[in-house]
C-alpha cells in the first residue's frame, strides 16, 4: 500500500487544526485524497448566510497538478456552471505547487465575494450579471436561500 | 485501497472526466453519450447512442440507451437499458435491459471500464454472428 505523501498529510493536519474562517475541509476515511468542503457565503456578498458544500480531490500528480474542486450545492454565479464546475485561474493555468488546498479554498471564498462575469463558465448567468447586476445579485440571494441552507 | 497514497479517483470526478470525453465525442463517432439532464449535479442519468455497424442488420440505425450510474459507480457497473427496440442475445426482449450475466463487460465489471467501454462493446455485440441472424424490429420503435 503506497503511503499518502507527507505534503498531503501535513496540509490535512493543518486544515483540521487551524481551519480558515468560514471554511472547513475534512478527508473521507476511505479516500484521504478526497475532501468534503464547506464554505460559508462571505458577509456582504449575495451568498451571505449560505453554506456551500463542495468536493475536492487531489490527483496522483498533486501538487504538480491542481486539486479538482466542484460545488455540490447549487449556486447562481457566473464562474460556476450547472454541474458545479468552477472557472478559476488557480485551478487551471495559474496553479503552482507553491499553492495549497487552503489557498484554493480561500480563492474560492474570494470568488464568491467577487464574481467575474468577464471570464464566465455559465454564459447565461454572466450575461444576466453584465446586463443588470442588481437583478442578478437578487437571484443569487434567492438561490442561496433556496439551496444553501 | 483505503487510505492508500495512490489516488483513487472518486465517483463524481471520474464521471466528470467521462462527461468531458463524451462531450468531445469518441474518435470514430460510432458511440456517444452525455448527461440526460445537463443540470444533474448527481451525474446519475445518462443517454447513450450507438451507430449500427456497417454490413450488419443494424447498419444505418441509431440506437438510444439509458444508462444509470449509481452511488457505487465505478466500483459497481452502471445499469444499461436500450430505449430503441433491438434484438440482441444480451438484451432483455421485453424491457430492453442489458443483462449482466450475458454481457461480460457488465457481468465481469472492472472499475477501469467506462460508459464508453460499455457502448463500444455493445456495438461489437451487434457484429457477432449469433446477433446478426436475429430478426430486428422495425426502425424507430421503442421498448
């Protein structure tokens, strides 16, 4: 049985012992590379008051390759598609082995505070965001109430 | 397996990879597949399509299938059912279900197999001598 790389063990220990505010991540017992993640909607964002479930997986090549992350809670956000897939630079071309699970989760929390409709994944949501930001944020708040409690 | 350092790709990320490949289409275009509902976060229900192999009674027909990937996929095989009516030795004649006991890729499932494997192997079944002899239902009928 191959051992879990030290780096992953250390990151996991630190995630559990010093969780970032509003974020929790814990590995599955039967797959220590697979994490249940919870991110609280940032205060002042349309996601405030919501609790968003995500899943995160560290592929074989981690940390040379970025973690894979997906929302499991439905969310109205221009950078998240209907299946919860996320468009975020640090998960793609801006990934660096110097980053960690923690930095990824903090970046996701920041993405909730600052949606980026100019680099969309959900084209319809991004369009709504560009055309009428107030209305789009109202929809995001509704979805938060409906799905993220 | 459990707690092992070698990565075991969990169900959802495995299915997201399959979805990516399915959206690009198989290299030769003979089978295709995708989510039945494009907003199904649980990634459970899929549609499959097989183009009947040339030179067989299935030639020129498009076969639609319904594929269900349960919570235990890919440890457990998917449930596979023909929606388009077809006569094949491994397909239940009244329900369209592909019977694992007469279709090896499901009966002797391995987690390396994918939805694409199942569809490609079903297409191979259509080329087998025993299946080529079977009278086929009218085109366009459904189970």
